[in-house]
C-alpha cells in the first residue's frame, strides 16, 4: 500500500527526474552566471515554474552564495495558504 501511495505521489509531482548534469553548472558557477544556473536547473528538470532571483550585498546565512526563503511553517501543497 505504501509503495502504491509513493508511486501515486511521484506521478502527481511529474515523475522522477534525472539528476542535473554538473559540468555545465560548474562552468556557469565559475563565470558567476547564477541566473543561468537557475534557468539551466529549471529547464533540465522540466519544471513549469517561474523563478525570481534577487542579488543582494548582505543578508542571509553566513558565507551562503545563495539561499531560498520560505514561510515557516511551510503550508501544505494545494492549500490556499
């Protein structure tokens, strides 16, 4: 039963996607093309989402080149929240 539910959930989320190949990401990181990295990940994973990237001079976790802010607690997927 659990396997069937996991399979159903996996299919509802668009299936299992292969890992993103790292070579092109490494090259974009070397060039500091962080927007390009996000687009590459989004497109490779076939994610139908909009991503907004903001560059800042300070803030966020110490020594973090990037981070994702999310509400806490994170609302359940599909709920109005």
